[in-house]
């Protein structure tokens, strides 16, 4: 396994304490790392404090939770702090909610405010007094996709990725999955609560949102209370939850239960949640002989229920065992069978746990990580054993045979002051393993690649179907992105139209990240598509009774005739179908300006791009000037802008003309029509006319965003060079992409959504943490028309899939 990078931490040092049961880390479906730390603080008491002497320093410890992005691991942001120890750190399925469970019985759910990764709001909280939260999980939504590398040659997504046949943990009206959490305390008390639908997102008004206190439904997991030390939860296909735990006074017994949640009460009246606990076959261990259970993990390997049990050995090492649940049909004795014609053929199904493998490890186990994919074969489900001597072993399930071994900075296990690994987690596609040590330093390493060739493309398509973030896959394939873009685009174009429409947003977000690494401008296509959708939504047919097609469909049909004159196209259309209120048109002027600026820049650069292709002998994986869909969208929008200019001249784009008596819209439409006839090989006359644009008007420069991330051309060169070293809260200079123009001139910041200049030092803006896209805060309050409000609502999430970062 390859070590990718390490992030050294200066803030967390010798005053930071990382006990084994307190250190937690978790990676969300959007590749955001959440980790906890227990820091010692010094509190000075003044002379007026009677509890201690004047100036005496008293040590106090606080638990802190931070988040970080895997593509910018040197930056981290605080979520919250608490005086209680954290026992549970869990992400929701979509990666937008963070569940925290504390010693003392408090449960909290946090969510980023306005999708900003550096500002978090407490959304829900619940209390179970005098209890310690041992384990907690969000309800399973019943959605899942099987990952089968053997089907990578199939064309259609429906054949490649089969849906997981699983029911949600709690179903509401109509079988819809309910959102909520299930938890277990150290005394064996089960709790569950559902989240109110109306409070799913924080309020957009004001500085904060209302914190909702929830009352969990309680139920004892067994007949009597226990003292639970280790616990593991896993969802069942039936919708129930598997729970395995070990008690302090019964070390040789691992008890297993099936927990079911249901809504009771008459339909239409007030319903309440009920918890049902059923005892299952338990695991009776061999004599421990001084060994103590340190880890429990319940998972599924190739449709089999598996529990991994790890022990800490008195001599200093550890022992790992795998137990598999077996189901057998046992015949019933004749005397116990009921009557009937099939007498003598009755069977009863029995379940029992069998130990299938065990492995002795030379160092104590720090954490155990299992694959997050849902594979159909056991060879795609490796087990990652993170040891306290700063090594990682990759094991094969069912045999626990060592597949790979990676040693980091080796330390002695007996050395109490050494920096040791304490926790880890896998990314959503299980391609990267992220590990934290006792000083909160982050280590990233590449997981062993899948045995089948072409797995990178299959993983990218898996991310499109499931909605997971693909940054970890891109980081490991930075050297072969160009063929991946071509194959990904080709496979997506072969899907049925309804499939392409459903996954189009996920495809555009993934392709924008692919092209950004190759320094290709794909983001313009996403914005163009969004503007086209918004403008077309404003069109209403003048006569609803005699319209077979809408105005947008009629416009597309007329433009298929390749008429080069925009005024001629207008004569063949019904102007009433394109009537929009003049006030609304004026509010859309910045978006209209952006559309024409894109057309001017694209045509102005066309001769240079054609010359580059001829000299290099190859074409880029994406060029908007060769995209027939983008050209067609621009032509449609230019016709609409031409018609709207007759209704309100204030909405027309503004240019500084070098030559008088030229109509910019007419020239752009004519050149785009000629380019649409043969975008792959533009003729020489078209190229000559495009090169004259700079002599007719001043070419506006489109805004470029150059963030410092690993997903960039500089990041590819850095990752290729070898093991990277970062320092927390210090932006690496080797990844910065600073143009000479940025150094000499103080360029103003431009809002990428509203296309407005914000000045050199704007206040309260949001910038995407990955692509650098800028969006002004409180845009909905500034919007005066419904069209502009609808436009701003499209950008609650950044188009690349990253979180916003609020800058004050």
C-alpha cells in the first residue's frame, strides 16, 4: 500500500490526550473527515476566586470535534466543544449530518449552516440521564447498490449495479423511510427517536436556527440490565438492526440481539414508536486466559453475517478471530411433528456461530476497518487491522491471511510517550485508509487496488449511481484521467434518456472535477445548462389549447434548420410565447451578460485552440467549443435574449465596441450557427472571422477560480513525486496556482452565481472549498424577482459537490 500524505499538527501536542476509548474518526459519503480530540486547557483563577489561590493554574479537559476535507487535509474546522467525553461519532448516509454521543447520556446532531463546512449548527439533541452512550447509528434508508467488478463490461447502469434488497429501519406512511437514530447505553438501555420532517434543514433566516429537543423511546435490550463495554450495530436486510455486545462480568459471552422498530397506533391518529428486542444465537468463547476483548465488528461478507472479535493479550500482542453465522436445517423427531400428509419431512432452522479463522498479531490492535462497499464476493471485502506499532495489515476474510503489510514510523509498544496509531476509517469507495495518531496527525494511504483491471472506471460510475463523492478515486488515478474521461462520457452517452436525465447532475459534478485536474474549463457547461433551464422555465405558451409543444421545443425545432440570421429565426416564432415581465428581464441582465461573454470568449479562442490541436496532434478530453450541446444551448439563448431585448432594452448585454455599427448578438449567432455545422473541423473562413472579434469589441475575461487542493494539476505533480508532508492550517506553496496577473494586480472578486463584481475585499461571501466558486451570502434577501430567487436556490450546493466555506 502506498502512503499518500501526512498532516503534521502543531495545535495538538503533548497537552492533547487521546485515550483509546475517546479517539474517534469517521469519513462521510462526501469525503469529509470528522475526528475528535481531548485537549487539556489551563484555566487561571483571579484573586477574587475563593476556590483556589490567586493566579493558580488548574488543568481542564474539553472534547473537541473537527472536520476536514481529504483534498485539503491541512485545513480543519471546529464543529463543537464539550466538557463530556465523546463515545460516538457517526455520519448520516448523505454526509450532511453528524451524530455525537457523549458519556453522560447526551446525543447531538449537527449540520453545516447553509452548507458551509466552517460553520456548524446544533440541530437536535436528546438526553438519557445517568447513562453513557456506547453506540449509535442513523436509521438505514433502505437504499444500497451492490458492487460487482465482474459486471464492469456491461453497458447499462441497471445491469452493472443491482439494487440492494433491503428495507429501511423504520418505515413511515406509504413505506417511506423515516429519518432518526437508534442508540445503546452502557447499562443495556436501547433508545430511538425520529427526526421531524419540518426541521430537516436549518432556518435560513437569522444568525442561527432553533434547536429541537427530542425525547427518545426507551427499552431494555435484555431481561436485565448489563454493563456493556464493547458493542457493534449493523442493519439487516429485513429492516431490523443486529446488535452484538460484550459485558464486563461475562467476558466469555458475546450476546447478539435483533432490534426492530415500528410505528404503533391507528392510521391518521397520533402514532408512537415501539422497540422490539429479540435474543439471537450468542457466541460462547473459549477460556480467555487473561485476554480481554478490545474490539467488536459486525458486518456482512458475501451475504454471510460475520463478527470480528479482537483481544488484547497480556504479553503485549493481540488476537483477532472471525465468527460466521451458519444456518442449518435440522429434522424434527417424529413424535414432535404435527399431523399432515408431509409427516416425516418437517425441518427446523437453527443458527449458530462458528469460528472460521484466527490470527495472532505482534502488536495491540488500535482499530479495525471493514470495506464500505457492498460487494458480492469475499475477495472485495478486505479487513484492515491498524496496530499500535504504526503498521497496517490487510487481511483476507474467512482465512485472515495477510495480503499486505505497511509500516509507518515504527515505535515501541511499551514506549508510553511515543506517537501511536489510535483510530482509522475508510473512504466511501474504500480506496483510501485514513488514520489518526495520538497527536491528531492524519495519515492517508492507498488501499490495495481491486484485482480486476478497469476498476477505476467502475468505481467512478458507482459514485454517479450512488451519489458518493469520488475524490478518493480521482486522487489515486491522477495520471490516467484523460482516458477515464473519454470512457466515462462514452458510457454515459449510451444510457437510456431517462437514466441520463436522472444522473445528469452527478455526472456533471464528477466530470467537472476530472476536467479541473486537467486544467480544462468544464464548469462553464454546468452554469450554461443551469441558465438555460432557468430561462426556459420562464416561457409560457400564449394559447394553451392549441400547443402540441412548448415554446422551448418550437425554438429547438426552428434552430435545427441552421438559419444563420437571428432576426429570420425570430420571424418564424410566435413572440407572445416568449413574453416575460420587463422587471424580471432586467433582474436577469447579469446572467444574460454571462451567456454572451461565454460565446464571445469561446469564439475568440477558437483559432488558438485549433492551432494547438494541430501542433500537438491530440485534442483535450473536453473543449466547450467542440460540444454541440453547448453550442445549441448558446444559440437558443441568443434568440431568447434577442426577443427579450425588444421588450426591455435594459436586459441586453453591454460591450465596449471598437468598431461602431456592429450588432454583437447578430455576429455571435451567425458564427455559432456556422460552428454548429462542423464543430470538430471548423472551416478557415470561420476561423478568420473569429480572429476579427478582438478588433471589433473589447473581449471580456471570464473569471477563473484557482483553489489550492490536491485535485489540481499541481496536486497531480505533488502526488506523483511521492510521500507528501503537510502542516495543519498552513497552505502548501507547492500546490498554489498563482498567475502573474494575481501578483501584480489586486483582482476583484466576482460572484460566480450572480455574475457581479464584489470588489477586491468583499465581506461575508461563500467560496467552495474545492473548486473556489464564489457565492455571495444572503443572496435570496437581495433577489427582488421570483426568477432570481429560483436561480439562487439552485446553488444551495456547489456544482462540484463540495462544501462552501464562509469567509467574513
